[in-house]
C-alpha cells in the first residue's frame, strides 16, 4: 500500500513536473521570441538612431555651411558697403570742397566787384558833388552879380529918373514963367475984365500942373 501510494505520488509529481517543464518550455519559447523581437526592434532603433544621427550631422553640416556662406556674404557685403560708403564720402567731400572753393572764389570776385563798383560810384558821386558845388558857387556868384547889377541898375534908373524929373520941373517952371510973362504982356496990351473963359482956362492950367506934379511924384 505504501509503495503504491508512493508510486502514485511520484507519478503525480512527475506529471506535474512534466507539465511544468512543458509550460516553462512554452514560456521560454515565448520569451525567446519576445527577446528576438526586442533585439530586432533595438537593431531597428539603433539603425534609425544612426540614420538620424547621420542625417542630423548632414543637416548640421548643411546649416553650418549655409551659415558660413551667409556670414561670408554678409561680411563681403559689409566690406563692399563700407568701401562704397568710403568712396561716396570721398566723392562728396571732394565735391563739397570744390564747391566751397568755388563759392569762396565767387565771394572774393563779388566783393572785389562790389568794392570796385562802390569805389566807382563814390568817385562818380564825389565828382557829381564837386560839380554841383561848383555849379552852386557859380550860381551864387551869378546871383550876387545879378543883385549887384540890379542895384547898379536901380541906382542908375533912380539917378536918371531924378535927372529927368529935375529936367521936367525945370521945363515946367520955364513954361510957367513964359506963360506968366505972356499973360503979363497980354494984360499990359489990353486989360479987359476977366471973362469966364479965361477963368476956366486958368483953372484947367492949374489942374494940369497939379496932375503933372502928382505924376512926377509917382515916377520918383
């Protein structure tokens, strides 16, 4: 009984171990398949990593080359711009210097022209002033001479008028004397009574003598 039980128990254990071995072999096969699959994935990842690294290196090299080209181009452009600016600045400086010298020359010429014109105008004005002063002096002298001649002429006319008036007075007195002598002589020849005709004639002679006297006074 005991040996049968032990054999049965041993058989059970053997079956159990067989089943476990089979299960473990299945699991081992499954694990191996997973390992191979993981190894394949690792290899793929390694290859992808290598490809990515190579691509990254290529891109980095491309970017680096592009940046270097861009930097070199910018450097050349900067140098060209600086050169162009320097040339343009030099041209502008030369042009401004030339224009400044031209303006200074024109300024000197203009100042000389103005100075010459001013000197000419001053000389012309001085000549004109001297001419006007001489003309004024000449006119003043002529005016003085005219005044002197006027005074001399007035004195001469006054003397002539006075002489003429004296002659007229003398002539009138002579005529009056002759008239008185004639009247006296006529009175001695005939002494008629005074007639209105003689009285009026005597009045007319008196008025004529008075008017002549006034006229001579006005002339004087």
